[in-house]
């Protein structure tokens, strides 16, 4: 806990000023970080962040700070674990006294449906365009934030939005679903954990949450909803045709011997083959590059597993550099190698 508070103080102080950075792009071209399922994240801008606790919440703070240091104009999209506006948080990854509280219809309900989240995210992007002069966006989506981003891109395209999406980088995103939701929805057995206590506890916890909410993300982030004929992914065909995508996955947790690849290896929440979209075809994801790290899904998972924060995908400096490179390479990425580092 002392390390967490100390790191939070360092990040908060660093977030107060970026006078030493060189602006690489005009403010009209922005990076938008989108957090995932069950996350509560405040809105922040390049010169606006929460004054207490973690500047942008436990998922986005290190990623935001790193990208700001590279000279980008960075926004974090607001998210609430439930309907409504973002409120100050206590407990793990606290934050408070944040710059602006945006309305509910621009705030992702991170426990709600993927498509509704996409609609709210698209409204937030429209606000960035009209209020902040943003014309081009590089999406960085953590976990289900990658799915929310894809849903928002579809909304923007279908409404003839003037916003241009330059690139999408997904970090631990369950393109093919999460094994936790697969178990909660009766699609795979607890025995696929191979006796791993952490895996079993996580599966049972997800099952309890799905039963409590009855609908929303927990019901949708699985193979049955996302994959196959008439699945959610199929209806995103064409959305990413002109958008380069970089997929980043974690494999901190492994098991020897015969295992279900829909479970192992994984980052504690998402299997590696799902994060790297192994079974997603070219009509849905025509241009992709992949990177794999020995990391967990988040600092929350690292904390539960007794690991250091830097073992989490959005806090690992090596991952952050890959995100930076993905954004920098975006203008020429479609002319470069396809499926580099991706599973066949």
C-alpha cells in the first residue's frame, strides 16, 4: 500500500505540468484512452486531471502520463461501473476533485451493454470535436474498452461523423470473449482451470456478478455473444477496413500439459488467444499487428496475485512503448507488414 501511495503521489505531481515535453502533433489530433468492464474512470484532458489520488484512475493513470510525456494530446473517456456520472472513488485506485463531470449520456456504463457503451463513447468523442476541436483520434482501449471503442467507431461511421479514427490499440481486450464470462454463462467448465485456485476464484466471482446484473457486459463478453455466425463481431465487418490495429496481450498465468487455449495462457481475465484475436477473420480485422508480454490484465489483478504494479499491462513501461510506437506508426501502418507477431 505504501508503494501504491508513493507511486500515486509521483504520478500526480508529474501530471501537474508537462512543460518539458515537446508537442508532436496539433491538439486537433488526440489520443483517447478507453477503460474496460467494471471500471470507474474520470474524464481527464492534457492539462486537466484529478487533484487527489490517481490522476486518471487505476487503469489509465500510468498510460496517460507516459503518452503525455511523449507530447500527445491525451484524453481519458469517462466511465462508471453502473449508470450515471462519475463520482470520486475511494478504496483501491482512489481519485477525487476531478476537472469536469460530464453527463451520463457521454459516460460509459462499464457494466452495461457493449453497443450502448459505444453510443455513449461516440457522444463523448463528438463533444471533444465540438468543444475541444479534436478532428482525429487514436484509440487506446484497455480490456472491454477495446470493444467499446469498436462500437463507437461503428456509430461514428454510421452517422457520418467528421471525426477521423487514425488507429486502434487494444490492451488485454477480449476480442473472442473472456473465459470468466464463458464459465459464468455455462460455456466451459470450472475444471478448465486445472485446479488453479486463482482461476477458480475468478470464475466463481464473475458468475456471481453475472447473476446479480442479469444483463450487460458480463453476459456479452463471451464466445457465444461475440463469435460465430450472427455474433457481435460479424456485425463489425468493414468497420476497421481503413484503421490499423495493434493488439497487446498478457500471458502471466500459464499451465503445463494439455489445456483449453480459451483459458490458458492468460492475464488473469483474458486468454492470450482472445487478446490477440486468433480466430477473428480479415473481414472484421483486416490489418493487425500483435505483441505479447509476461503481464497481468491490470494492477488490480497484480495486486490480488501479490505482484508488482509494473507486471500489469497498462503499467509496464515496455507495453507503454509499444502503444507509443503504434500511434506513431499509424499513418503508414496500412502499407506495412500485416499480422506481424500475431498467431496464425
